[in-house]
C-alpha cells in the first residue's frame, strides 16, 4: 500500500469567510491554517510523480488547475497557487512550511490582492496565406532566383538555405505582430510574461498581470487590435485566472548531506551568513584562477564550487532571518530543521 500524503493546491487568507472554508468539503478539500494564512489541501496517496506518463501528467495538471480555479469560484479572491505535484508528509510539515515562509506568503498576497492574470494566445488565421506572403519576400525571391541558375546542380543545402530564410522572415513577421500587441497592452499591465510559442502557427502566448477592474478595458484594447489586424490573427483570451505565471510557489526539499558537503567545500564555519558565503565563494574561485594554475583545467573545480555556492544560498533562503547579514547555524540539528524551502517559482 502506498503511503498517504498531503497534496497542497495553494494558499488563501486564513481570515476569510468561514462559509468559503466550509464549501471546501464539497470539493474534497480542507484547510490547514497558520495565523492569517491557510493552505488548501487534500489527502492523497503519494506516488512516483516523476515517472508519470504524459497522459497521466496532463490529467493531473487539469485537476490541479481546475481545483485552484474552483477556489476562486467559491469566493476566494486571493489564491496563491503552488506548483503542480506539491506534497508533504503530514499536517505538521505543512504548518512548518507556512511558518517559515509566512512573511513571503503575506507579501505575495498583499501584492496580488487587486490583481488577476489574463492569458492571450494568438495564431495566424490563415497560415497558408502567411507562408505565401513570406515566400514572396524580395530576399527569398532573389535567393530562389540565384539558386535556379544552378540548373541541375541544385543541392539539398540550397533547399535548406531557402527553408531557413523562409523561417527567419516568418519569425520577423511574428515578432512585429507580437511587439504591437505587447505595446498596446503594456500600459494596462503590471507585469508581462511571454511563454514559448508551441508551433509556427502561434504568434504569441503571453500572460498579463492586470488590475481586476481593468479587465473590460483590456478586452476593449484587444478588440480594437483585432480590427486593426483585419482578421490576420485569431485571439484566444483565457482568464481571469489566479496569478499562475507570476506568483506560483514551489517547495524544495533540500538534502542534509548536500548542504554539509557544500559547507565543507566553501570552508564555512558552523555560524555563517549570506555575506560570508559569498566571500568564501569568491576566495574559492581565486584558487582556480589561471594566474594560480596556468597549466590546469579548473572547469570541474569551478562547477563544484558554483554548485556548493548555489546550495548554500538555497539553504540560507530556507532559514528565518531578518537580513542577509544575519548569521545562522550550520550545526546538523539546525540544518535538519531547515531542509524545506518555500520560494516563488521563476
């Protein structure tokens, strides 16, 4: 039998209307509250999520996002999502994570109190017509003309060169439309995050962080743009949504031995600070400078030191402290109590 765990969907204000929390039961959810923050969770059998096939992962993603959006539907105006497949072993672990990340969670909640996310996906309305227009570009016409002069000596490399130029011109056209869209919506957006386009037919796949009361104005600008583009693009608006693209939390479980190895690699004492970690890293790198060992390839040593530096900064972020200069303990018992890190996913 698989072990039971707690699956965390997101954080909501812990002081919200009691009726909203009562409504969670109908969704198979419950809340774990720490002061003014509640984690919305469900009991779930823990699985080897890393090895889920694409179909199972897609179903889990749909369930995860639908659940978070149901929280909005039942009245939670502030919902901070957690990354897909965030599980902890017990209620006590959840309380510990909220406690350690409490100030960060409240800070995010305050930032998004009046904000929402709108996602815009735009595709070419007639991709074949766009390709035709691109193929008639003077640069491509000239290249084809020069290649045709080779007669029977046209090579596969020549064809690849034409294909590459077509793609370059298509990308240029896509970029020009994208810039117009972003510039038109920038004044209404607190932040913009461009996601990767899935194929050549997609022009833009972008998330906009806006004020909730600006939604109608935002959509009106998009409608005006659609008219200016004369139907060249098909727009799809998704939202309003919780701020997935801008403020999704993730929980990382650090490894004690990795932290211990990083501490030893940088020569840190049992009490240290972020400032001292940075100074130790700089001193370590000086040992590998070409002026010290001109005949040695120190790339591996650089990588080891850089990894140790990153691990120590990750650990530092998991420790409650008032400033980067404040010292914290690297004693075994203290490290073991700080191996769970809550942070905003980048």
